[in-house]
């Protein structure tokens, strides 16, 4: 496995439309494993292949929500009082994913993106969607997605169409976000 470099806006590849996966081989499994390692290392909760400059319709997601069964650990390290329950790993891979039956109800979520580091903005999307996708063996699955998963999957599927979450913002807010990103990059 390998940690792959994540490309950042305004890299031109992020505007590419990703191609369907047609061959479910070992190279695909390696790509998926590398994408998980890259996402966990970043750290992030979702990654589309184009973010590592591979224009294929492959998405990995792990919301890494706190494990409800784990005991709440008191933080004696730095006395911050945070909930230090370990995140429960739930790696999901979606190949050739397609959304259908989006809900009429919308929800707003404060989104961020590993390709737009340190920028966060509210984006309104359908609150629930259904998803059809293939796994690494090519088997087809369907599932209704709600809450954080619905938001995350819509954000990741946008990447496959060359769309970033900041593209959902007004032109003014988007240019402010890109300027902030450019400024941070120059300072680094
Ligand atoms: Ni993203």
C-alpha cells in the first residue's frame, strides 16, 4: 500500500470527468487500498480517485464516527475534556456509483474537502439519496443513504463529474475561498 499525493484546487484534473471502471482486477484493488491509506493519513472521511489524479469512477468513504460501544476515556493527556472515544472504522468502497431517487427534502451541511484544504462552507443538498454501485469484484449493490452518508456520497460523486463543493457557492464566496487557499499556499 502507498500514500498517494492529493491534488488541490485549482489543479485542472479536478475538473475532469472520470471514466467508468470496466476491469475489476488486482490493479483496481491496489488503487482502492492506496486510496484508503491516503484518506486515513490525510485524515479525511471520503476520497474520489481523481483527487489522487486517477480519472476513474472510484470513491472510498469512512465516516469514522465515534464507536458507541467504546468506553468514554477521560483525557488525562492535555486535560481538554474531549470525547476521546476511538472512531469506529467502517471502510466503504463505491465503484461506478450512481445516485437515484434524491429526496425533495434538502439539508445543509458544513463541507470541506482534502483538495480544498482548510476551507469550509455550508452546502445545501438532498437530505437522502439512493445509491447503486459496484464493489471491487463488480457485484452490484443498492442502498438508501441518509444524514452524513448522503451528504458525503453526493460530495464524492460530484468529484467524478469535475465538480468541487465550492462550485455550489456563489461566485463571490467561491472566489473568496480560492483566494484564501492561494494565500495559505503562499504562506506555507
Ligand atoms: Ni472532496
